[in-house]
C-alpha cells in the first residue's frame, strides 16, 4: 500500500514515516523543509520504499501514482512561526489542505488531517472533549494557526459531504520527543536548549498554566489507529496527565543537569504571559480509548529522559548516567 505523508520531514512526520516503513508501506513525503529538516529526510533516503518530493503544498503538487492513504501533517506548529509568517500559515492551512483534499478525491485516498487542541483556543471548560466548540480569538497573534486549523476541519467536512472524501481528524495535544528542532520555539525543546546551554529557562506566565505532553511514539500510534478506524469525526489524541508548565520546566532542568553531570540545575525565569496563550489544556481522551483502543503509554519522566539523550547526542555531548543533583531550583520572577 502506498501512503503519502505531507510534512514528513518534520518532527511528528519523521516518527510516522518510520512507523509506516517499519510495517512495510511504501511512503511518499511532500515537504518544503520550511520547519522540517533535511536530516530527517536523509535518515530514510536509502530505504527502497521511501520517496521524497520537495514541494510546497500551497502550489501545484507533484504527480504521484496510486496512493491509498494521506496523512496531512504539513504546517508549522511553533508559536515563533505564528509571529513570523501568519499569512503563509493561513495559506498552508487553507490552500495547502484544499490541494491535498483534491488529490485525495482524484486518487480515491483516505485523508487524515493533523488538527490540534488549539481549535479549542483558551478553553473555558476542562477537560476538553470533542463536543467542546472552543474559545478562539480570530483576531490575535495565534489566530493564523488556531483559525487555520479550524478552517482545515471545515474543509474536511465540506469535502466529505460534497465529494464523498473519506476523512479522519486528529486533534493533537502537545507532543514532544526526539527529532524536534532544538530552537523551534516550542516549550520542551526551548527548555532543553536553555538547560543545555546553562541559561535560565524562560516560562511565559506564572508557571501555573497547565499542559499535557505526549511522547512522539504515542502520538503517531494514535494517528495510525485513527487512520485505520471507521471514525470520521474529530478525535483528541493526547496525554491526559495535566501538569503546570513551571513544574515541567523544573523537570527538564533536573534531567539535563543530571545527564550533564552538573552539580546544580539552571533556574527558571518567569516572563509575562503571551497573548491568547491558553491557561489550561487537558484532553478528554475517552473517545480515543473507546473507538481506537488507544491511550498514551510513555510517562513524562521517561519521555524527557529519552528526548534529552537524543538532543545531547545530536550536539555530540555524551549523556552521563543520571545522578542526584544538588541545590534547590529557584524560580526567578522578573
Ligand atoms: N507537535 C505537536 O505538539 C502538535 C500538536 C498539535 C498539532 N500538530 C500538528 O501536527 C503536524 C506536524 O507537527 P510537527 O510538530 O511535526 O511540526 P513540524 O514543524 O516539525 O513539521 C511540519 C512539517 O511540515 C512542513 N511544511 C510546513 N508547511 C509546508 C508547506 N506549505 N508545504 C510543504 N511542507 C510544509 C515543514 O517543513 C515540516 O517538515 C502539524 O500540522 C501540526 O499543526 C502538532
């Protein structure tokens, strides 16, 4: 079976391509390397069932032969990019997704879209189930992404009803793991980068905003199960273990210090909260458990351990065996 993965040179794309190749699929990747990495592509380039097409999904798509499934992941996901390239992100979410749906219709392929917990905005209810309609600001710094993903879901609905396209919609909650870009602006790699460089970890807000972080392998397993299920309305894919972001920063500081054999952790600095940054984020994953038989398996401590090992190896820094780190973590407020 041939499967197309858009955004396959990115963080989640890498883990998904690996899963698909491991189960014997032929995999084609469309990616313009905007936020992904050539290294992620090189990792697979000798695999006989892997093909990479460098292209921007907003433009005319390359020809592909028969494909049965499309995982549509191509879109920047870091808040830093929302500030830099809001128009390009909106184009990717609308025109890019439309191009992919047209391809799905032409080839009779099922399309899964990587939607997001950001469709719930700054939620007024917790945990967030798929029935929750969200609290999204359509005129703000995150709206290119939040509304972009909402329009992608609307397009999925429209293509399903107008063209009979088979669609699957994954509302992904924060994921982390190896193959993220160290400086791509998302919380976990940001924290790891600061700790590795001996800098204070910056947390926006007072540290009490909550997030639920899922490890990459759990996330792509959820996407894979959803694609191969009969469920054609949105499904939350995320961890439901909710933690204050300040505590996650402390955990990262400690893991990095232990692995680098440092006596003390870097401290955590709090800056004003960023506009429209959600204060609480926790998925209700009852539906994923029921219809996909899926729940995340990797606990945060273990996932951070593996992720820090990977970043240290990437930087050519050996990871020492973990030992207790002295010194209290002292949050600094500016
Ligand atoms: N990682 C998360 O926590 C998370 C959470 C919710 C939703 N998602 C969604 O999952 C998908 C993958 O996220 P990720 O974390 O791997 O991000 P990523 O930035 O690592 O990967 C995105 C990939 O898409 C490519 N891309 C972007 N725009 C493109 C375009 N116009 N044409 C061709 N390629 C393009 C990038 O070059 C990159 O390789 C995204 O759609 C994102 O919105 C991710």
